[in-house]
C-alpha cells in the first residue's frame, strides 16, 4: 500500500471513530435544554443508525469499551465489512 493511501485510510478511520464518539457525547451528556440520556438508549440509537450513518465497527468497539458488547462482535462486524469491499482504492 502506498504511503499516501495509508495516510488517507488512517485519516478516514480517525474520522469514523470521532463521529461515533461525538454522537455518543452529544446523547450521553447533560445539556442545558435536556437531561443526559440513559446509556442503553444512547447505545440503541447508535446501533439503529450505524448501518446507514456511522461505522458499525466503531459502534461495536464503543459498546465493547463500555462493557455492553463483546470483542468477537466487533471483529465479526469488521470481517463482514471488509469482505464486502476491497480495502484498497
């Protein structure tokens, strides 16, 4: 893999991770106009939106980090995604 392709892949991965983290924070944090959502509700919203709006692998990794998922689920999700498309441009 060329160096520029690797750098682009790394930037895209960071953007996907940050997107999930940003949505999680927006939902789970108390705001002046609403209370924080319960963790189960936040994870439910992330899970529902994952296939079309955000990276499901990042969602599964977050669930694993929160103790709500398993590493095997995250790895299976990654395997499904990589088998559907080539990692190379």
